[in-house]
C-alpha cells in the first residue's frame, strides 16, 4: 500500500512537471529567463549575512552573493521601493568584502565596485531618504583607498546636500580637523 501511494505521488509530480513544460513550450512569445531571487529571499540572505557579521563571523562568499543578487534585483526592478535599499546595503557589503580582502589589487577593485554601486544609487534614486549614508560610505571608501581628493569632494558634497544633519556637522568638523580644508601653510602654522 505504501509503495503504491509513493509511486502514485511520484507519478503525479512527474505529470505536473511535464504539463508545466508543455505550457511553456506552447507560449513561444514569452522568453525563458533565468530565475531571479525574489525580494524576500534577498532580504533573508541580507539578514543572514548581517547576523553573521554582527557576531564577528563574516562570510565573504555569502556577502558577495547578497551584493550580486541585490544589484541584479535593483536593475531588473528599478521602480520597486526596495531597490534603493538593496543598492545601499549592497554597496556597504561590497565595501566590507573589499576591505577584508588581503590581496591589495582585489581589495581596490572590489572597493571601487562598492563606489560604483553607491553611485548607481545616487544617480537612480536622488531623493532616497537614506542617501546621506551613500555619500558617507563612498567617502569612507575613498579615504581607505588613500584617495584623499575624492574623499574630500564626497564629504563636501554630503555637507552641502545635507547641511542640517548631525552627520553633516560631524563631517564638516572632520574635514577641518583632519586637514582636508586647510592649505599646507595653515597646517604648518598649527604646529607653532
């Protein structure tokens, strides 16, 4: 009895699969696309990656998977309200992947890819309510790469665009204190 139930169930699954394949074949106008993760799966992956990172157990492979899937999703669904969030978190995760890489060349390439992701966010969603963080992380990446001019320019853009925020005020003070806003002569005068 058990064997016949299992066999019957297996046959039903097989027939169901064949019927779905026939339906797809009967619709020549529809292109077959590779399945993409849905937003819930991407969110679940992000939560997993974030939880691991919070507990000091960074999984670079899963982080990179999240980055790729989040960027792909945003590209395929530009009007989805989750897309700007996905790009921000993808940029931050790409930054973390980059700066945990021991290989200097790969670290730089991955970090610049994070900048590109954050730049896509800025270009495609200029009114995104968390845009200030895209500027901040972009500045951080440039600074960590030793690209002081780019970092200063990004930080100044943050201060100009979001002048009344606490982060902006802190960045403005940082720019002055760290010598970004001073000439070489002004810095040298500070030592006398």
